[in-house]
C-alpha cells in the first residue's frame, strides 16, 4: 500500500521572497513573470489568469513530458477556480493565499499563490522526484 508523504513546508526565506513577489504583482510589476497562454490556443474562457515565474518556466522546459502534461491539466483547473478541491491533485494551504499541490507518480509539487481581487494565479515553484 503506498504511503502518502506530505511535502515539507517552504522555508521562511522562500515565503518572504514569494510574498515580496506577490506584493510587486499587486503594484502592477509583472516583469519577472510570463503568462501561461496555452489555454488561449484552445479558446477557453477562464476566470483566472495564470502567471509563471522564470524558475517554473525553466523547470517546465526540462521536465519529462508526462509531468508537463500533468501541470497543464492542473493549470486548466486553476484557471477556473484555484481554491476548490480537485480529484486530480492534493492541495495544502500555505498561509493566507498560498497553496502547494502534489500530483502524479513523479511526486510533483506545484506551489502557487492566488490573488483573488486581481483574479490571478502565480505559479511560484515546481519540483518532482527524478
């Protein structure tokens, strides 16, 4: 029987960096982010815009195809409602607006922040077991 292992919480330094980034986004600075535009090609309307950090973008470029597909599926769910439960991944709350989801056989972890007033989801971190 598989054993579920909770991912470690982010460090205080990591949380502080993410909160600083979120504050810059709230002030209109999106210079360190890229828009997730894959869904635009499909033509679906979504409630939330998804932005990704350069770190997540780089990690996705080097990720196995199955992991990239899993992340794309998670993003499709997040674009509709980033705070609702989902059957495709497990979600854990990180403070006021942060979340970490775990998914798939690669033990993927995706950390994101929700800015409800702006209707933005920011993908902050992505890791997986090699």
